[in-house]
């Protein structure tokens, strides 16, 4: 999970970087380290929630490609 977030920071081919990506990545790494000590069982869930909140607050979350559908079994 973390590699997918940190890879675009160091990849020179990614020219469309948002300026909020480095703080997001550093914040998620810091949150993972902190919550791995405090709540080891739920560390990844907390990191996911915090990263999602950060992306929504800073306007980097794009929901155009997300579609919610009810599936039938």
C-alpha cells in the first residue's frame, strides 16, 4: 500500500504531481509508525481513513471515476 503512494514522489516520469502529495505521504508514514505502536491491529485502517480525510480536505480526491452499484448474487 505504501509503495503505491510513495512511488510517484520519486518517479521522474510523473510530471503531474500535486504539491500535496509529499505532505500526504509523510503524514501517512508518520501515522502508520505512531498507530503501529498504539493500535497495531488497526494501524492500516487508521492510515487509510486519515489519508482519505486529508485528500478530501485538500481537494485532491477525485470522485468522478468512482461508481457505486448494487450487485446481485
